[in-house]
C-alpha cells in the first residue's frame, strides 16, 4: 500500500463535531470538525494505553481519550493528563500524529505520509467540471469491495478486454477482439481511448433500451487513471449525444479490502426519478466486477510479469503495475508482512509531516516500508 499519497477518508457530510473513525491502509484514524469548521485527521490510537480515540469526545477543539481522559489538540499535542493534575507541564513526547486534510468534490482527502507540502502531488481535478454543470445529472455512490486487494481492483478497472465477458449490460461477446491503440503516460498514471462494437440493444433494459438507437455501431471510451488518490475516470460515449462519466477514488481499508467513493455524471435521462434505475445499473456492474476480482489468485499482484501469461491487450494493466512500482520506489510503500507481524504487540503509524520536522521523541513507531530492491521487481524486467 502506497504512502505519501492522498486518500479519501470519508464523504465531507459524514464529518461533524463528533469523532469519526476511518480505517485506511490497515490503520485507524480519527476525524472531526473543530469550531472553525475545519476537518482534522489524526492517528486513531492514544499514545498512553492504546485507547480508541474515535470513541472519545470533542472538548474545546481537543479529542478526549475515553480511557483515561487525556486531551490532544488539533496539532496532536497532549494538553492535559488528568491523573497528573493541572499543575504539571505535559511532556512533549505525549503526542500523536496528525495529517493534512483537503475537502474536495464533497470528499475528505487525507495525506498519509510525511512529505512537505511543496512536494505533495495535486489531487486530480478531472471530475470537478461535471459536478455543478446544469447539462449533467450527477449521482454519488460508495461501495466496499470485501476480500479484494486495491491494486488487483485497479488492474480490473483499466482492463478493457474483460467487459465482453463480465458485464451483461454493455459487454459484447460477439466482438471481443481488442483494438490495440496507443497508451499515453501521464505524471502518475496513463490514459487510453478505445472504440468498440456496440452491444445489441437486447442487452439493455428499461429507459436505456428505449433511448439508444437500434442501429448504433460503436461505443467510444476514454479511460484515465492516476496513482494520486488511486483515482480513475471513465468517459463513455454511447452515441455522439448520449454520454456518461464515471469517477472513483479507491481507498485501501487494508491489504484485502477496498472502499470506492464514486460519482456518475450523465447527459441523458436527467430527471431525478431516473436516478434509481441508473444507480441500479451501476451497482450491477460493480458487483459483476467484485464477483470476478475477489476470486482472482493470487490475492495480490504477482511480483514478476512472468508469473502470468500476458498479451498485448493487457497494456493498460501492465502500465498500472508499473505506475504502482514507480510510486513505491519514489514515495514509499508499506511492508505489509513486516507490519502485520509487528502490529500484534505494538501500535505503528504512518509517519506524519510533523515527524519529518521533529523526528525524535515519539511513542508510536512508523510502519516499516518496503525495501527498494523489492519495489523495483516489475520495472526491472
């Protein structure tokens, strides 16, 4: 799992003046809005005796641990230890990690890493033009992919060959051959545009079957992904006038479970009463993918490309793997095996920006990271 990255911790509407728990990258975090309305995110475990901070309360912009009443301000510093009385000066070491937060597109993005602000990548803004445009109808959806690794899910999402066999509503088994087209690298991802034979209208149902012309020949899809926030956008032109745009940000809950925060924008069937059918169609496609990827083996991406028989049509999947490895080499990735072994008896955290500025005197140790030699495996082949 990649560090020094932005991840969606919640929808902005979920965060209020009460503590909110979010699990990301196998660790627990606590979020809340302070008196000014600003969202704060910090490690979810008290540095005293391991109390779960999301079960505490907010008091004067401080989180109060439910176990022994220790109070931590929005910078992570402990300001009160009740058992020691008010007359003592709280030791500097009594502190927890806090993380940068941005509210964007109605979501709470948390930067999990210690990079200074000038080096943090910008959150993709591809989708923002659609959010408030009157010519687009937007719906949101969240989904938890249980028993699915985030990278395996990402490979599936950029795989333009699988729809013919996995998706009943828009796959086309009559024309499964992939058109090999150029893939364009971006700073942290890639984009590709492909044209395919349109599926028969008999595969559609409800309102979609009525509005799509029976003689349409092709569909055109532009797909872009980025490692920043593990984001993806799909621009699907079903005809020259009927288009939908799907955006998702995937947050690894842990190595084997992934939460997706998504949007759909459409320029057809714009009435609110059409939303239920559109969302039903979305979840059908999502569940079709889920029921494929959760049975894929191995659960994690193979370390070597020679462990699978890959073909030319797998270009985007290979590009996705390469981008993961490039990020891991340049910005870091958690050594999950080492972390899981150590976490049985100690709390570990993702190093925050405050640690880079002041690395000494922390109770919780940072999570172990993958060694450079391990993260370079695929790129070296």
